[in-house]
């Protein structure tokens, strides 16, 4: 059996077209352009690429974007002052600080400084709490994109065994909440989990969000399972790969996302969706 591939680029393109149309409509009807502000601290090459891609995606969809880059040694107060300025600017609808922040930075203080109604990444404690309560304001972009993929592929969720490998605040935990809200039976594995393969083999839906190249092999997958690979790992030859060993996994899974071209583009698409939503809410 060879799995059907979930094309994140194609689904993203379709959704981004709709978002661009909505943004254009908002401009015409209200004279408002959705605007995302992105703050980057330091020169991490991967973060620079992510920020560049986010800004480019905004431009292509007709959104406005503001990019603020600080050197590694910038003072925390400077970044907090910028966030306060953006919070107070009614023409800015979404604010995100690219993670990870440098180690000496108090990431929590930065994330909590963003106004919850502009927190389009959904990382503010107030928004995390709303998601936990089943009443999300902004759904974190990566898990949000994964839910859209599952929906587009009509993957049955009610009663399905969902196993998530990874428990980070930005992927694993919100993913668990979203799948739980759709009545999956959710298991979350992490670095201290024993018998990882025992759990992954039970999964009708397997989400890998670890950051370890090709660690999930075909032998760890239930035949016919839906496999979502969040991982982005740079190999020795410079090419990207996921946390799933695609070659062996695709022989066992029913549906699988590739890396690149799977979850990655959907993450940026949902960032645009959240920004548009934030802008729409200001019109009500
Ligand atoms: P984190 O490093 O924050 O979390 C990794 C998780 O994996 C932790 O919960 C850790 O467990 C767990 N883990 C580590 N080793 C093992 C192991 N051997 N077995 C089981 N679990 C393990 O990563 P993120 O969640 O931020 O990101 C995960 C991956 O997804 C990365 O490759 C990242 O680049 C990628 N990513 C991709 C995105 C996209 O748009 N495609 C968006 C965001 C992330 P513990 O908690 O015990 O340490």
C-alpha cells in the first residue's frame, strides 16, 4: 500500500486565495487593510527565513506587514516598548514575536505583553486558557493548519485514536486540545515516554512534532493511519526532512504529509487567517 499524500501547498494556495479575496473586500467596504507586525530578535538563520516567508505571504495576499528586527543584544525593555506601541496602533491587527527568543530573554514576559486580541499566534496565557476551555480566540497556527488538513481530507475524528509525539506549547499541547475537542481519544508522548512505538502503532492519527530527523519509521505506524509530520530538520546534505521517515512510512500509512510541502505552508496560511480574523473583529 502506498499512502495518499496530503498536499499542504495546494490546500494553502486555495485558502490563501480566499483570504486575499476577503482582505480585498475589507479594503473596499471599510477602507481597512489587515496588518501583521512581526518582531525578530537576533540572527538565527531559520527564524530569518520564517519571518521572510511570513512577510512575503502577507504581501501576496494583499495584507500589510511591519517587520521589526533587533540585534541579539537588544534590551528587553526596548522590545516591550515596541510591543506596547503596536498594541496601541489601531491599524495593526496582529502581532507576533518570532520564536525561539534568545536564551537570555524572558519569553513569557514578551508573549504576555502582546494584547490578547492581537495575539495571532495564540500563545498569550489568556488565549491558551480560552483554547483549553473549548472557546478559542486564536488557534495556534500549526495545529490550526493541521486541523484544516484533516478536515479537507475528511479524516474521521470522532472516537479516533490520536497520538501526538511532542508536548510543546506551540504544537503538541494545543494539538491535543483541538483533537480532544473533536472527540478523538488523545495520547501525548514526549521524551520520557516509554515504549513510544507501542503508542504510535495504536494511532489512527499520528502527529509527529519532535525535531528529530526521521525518528518515526514505517514499523511504528498502524496500517492505514493518517500521519502528520510537523518536524523540520536540516540534513547533512542541506535538504530538509521531517520527523517521519517518509520512505518507509508511506508504505504503511493511508495518508501522509510530506516535508517540505505539508504542514509548513499551512502554518503560514493560518497566520494570515488569524490576522484577517483579528481585523474583522475590529469592525464589529
Ligand atoms: P520542542 O523542542 O519545543 O518540543 C519537542 C518535543 O519533542 C518535546 O515535547 C520533547 O519532549 C519531545 N521529544 C524529544 N525527544 C523525543 C523522543 N526521543 N521521543 C519522544 N518525544 C521526544 O519543539 P516544537 O514543538 O517547537 O517543534 C517540533 C518540530 O516541529 C521541530 O522540528 C520544529 O522545527 C517543527 N515545527 C514546524 C512547524 C511547521 O510549521 N511545520 C511549526 C513549529 C515547529 P520533552 O517535553 O520531554 O522534552
